[in-house]
C-alpha cells in the first residue's frame, strides 16, 4: 500500500528501478521522446524522474509502470499473475452459469464493503490552493508533433482520475479519460459513450444542470488501475482500489464542489461543465500508432486547482507498443481473466496480446464441445461491456496456448475456411477514438469451424512417446 506517489517513487528507488534526470528538459516533446526511447529499450528501462522541467517548478515522473516488475510493485504483488488468484478469491464461490456483474454479486460485494473510502478533513493534495488557477504553470506534456491539431497546443493530462457523480443517486465514478488543456482555466474532457462519466454527463444535461468535475493526478498507483477497468456500474472504483491496495482510500471534499478526491493525490483540478457546453479538442497520438482526430468534447471551466507543496506530476506517453500502458493493460487482463471464465464457462483461457493493446482484441480457447459454437461466443463477447470495443477475436481449441503467438498464427493460416469461418460484425460507426474503424472481425480457428470437421491433428502415438521418454538417455542427445 502506498499513501502517495512519493512513497511509490521511494520504493522504485530502493529497487533500483528509478533514474533521476538532473538536466533541464522541455515538457514539449523532449520528455516524451526520452520516455519513448527508454520504454522501448530492453526490459522497459527504468522509471524516470525529471527534476528540472522548463517553464515549471514541478518535477515530472514517467515510465512508472513500464515493466512487469514495476507494475507488480505498484500493486504490492510479486507477479502480475498473482492478480488472477486475488480476483478469484474476491469473487468467491461461482454463482452458476449465466451470472453477470460478478463483482456486484453478494460475496464480492460483502468483501468490498470493508474497503469503503473514508473522508478526511485535511489532505496533502490541498496544501496549496489556487482560487485563480493558471494551468499554464503545470508541466503537462506535449508528446507527438500532431498532438493538439488544429490548435497547435497539444498538452494533455495522460494519467487523469476524472471524478464525477450521478445527479440522482449521488454515486461517484472515477474514469481515466483524456484531458486536453485548452487554456489557463479551460480544459476538454473526452469520455466515451456508455462509460460512467458520459452517463453522468448525459443525466446532468437532461436535467439542465451544470456538472461538477474533478481531475485528480497521482496518489496510490492502485487508483490508476481501478480507473481503467470496465467495472460494473454498481462497483465504486475507489472501493475497488481500496481492495487492490489492502486499505480504504482516504478522500477529501473538493474546495468548490461536493465531489470527493483522493487525499494523497499530487494535483487536483476542479471545475464545472455547463449543459451543452463543448469545445473542439485536439488530435492525440495513440497506441495504434495514429492520431485520434479532434472532436467536440465537454468543456471544463476550471474553478480551482489544489496541489501538494512538493508536487510531482506523473505522466505517461501513449504510442506504439511497447510502452508502459502495455503493462497496465496486462495487469488489467490478469484481474479480468476470472470474470471471463465465470461468465462464459465454455472459455478455457483468454489472452490479450501486447500488440493488440487494450481494446484491440483477444485470443480465446474454448472447450472441445463448445468449439462448434465459436461464432455465438464471439457475438456474446462483443455484446458485453468487457469486449464491446474489441476489433478482433480469435477462437482456438482448448489445447492451444493462447499466449503463443507463433502457434496462433500457424492455426489462423491453416485451419479456417475463409468462406465460412470469418465473421465480420458491422457497426454504424467506429469507436469514439477511431470513428473510421466501423467493423469487427472474428476468426474461428478451431478444428470444427463452420466449414466442417478438419482432418485429424498430427501427433505421435502415446506408446512411442513413452518409449522415447524411457530410452532418451541412450541416444546421447
């Protein structure tokens, strides 16, 4: 458990996983270029602490989660695979085939109750209060040359905890939605259709009321992972983060609204979105290797900014893998794996390849008796909140290692009948980030795809395998 980013940085330094950069660096391109090169070096390099940032007196930290070791350290586990075991323990006894929202089921809900966030009256994130904030003073990064186009100012907050509240129920949501810095007291927030922030925004707009929003940065790394996960609407991200870190998250009330934010955050930007008030944000270089285009997004009018006296600004650089978000995605995948296996019992295993990062797709192995229903499973996965944005789903037989991309490629080329084993699922429009991607592909790479049963698979007989095992030492190999 880390009470702050500072404690996590201290742990990384103890592990030899932190490099301090004493030379002055520019938050416009230079920090991102350094981080990109380090992320793509052997083993993901080390976390970076830029102590002197041009134009600001606030240091910047990047590549915090850029290796499996650092990601595991951030969550207090020895390996990311142990997250799967932890999630299985949280879910408890299986509720039976067809159960949904397993995290909201009684067993998990009772466990999570022990980790309800607690409210404090004084907090490090409010040591300095700016009632007339100037966002230009903060070292928000510009990562890629086309970021911010057509405005030319491509400063984004890339690890934000965007906190909103339902106007009817009062239930809070914390999501990681990108935030574009539009001016000294202005920002654009791009939340996505169907996600918590967007649902709240729609409800405020229907009521004709302005919507309070808080953007927190930093705190315990568990907060960032919880904000990324596609948790059911009834599961509070702060409560889930408390379970991840093993202790409730301390929260403090904002200075200009009733929203609560993590007390251990480095920086908090408070503001309001008026009904129908939008702003054209800028293009943003993304993990696909292309720019997500500019779009009209909710316009956040900033009312206040608070921060720690020793504030460190954490940022991530998003781009073609390998980048540190790959390791965040793998941690999320390890946590979500038990949910897939419980909701769809026909699934034996599932993997999310690094190159298909986040919402790109998955490789799914299924039990032999379920292989004939591979296309039905694809449809169910696409209909779910867990994989609704996935562009590619590959279904293979249960003996296939879903993490062996060489074996997967071999099966894709040699098993499917292209006339019957490809499923193209058309959509009216693409994803919010990439509107031109308006369809999804499913590949049935099982032995009994739609084209009929395949010939028997190659393999040595059991008798000869036992003989070879017995005599192996005789062959001098």
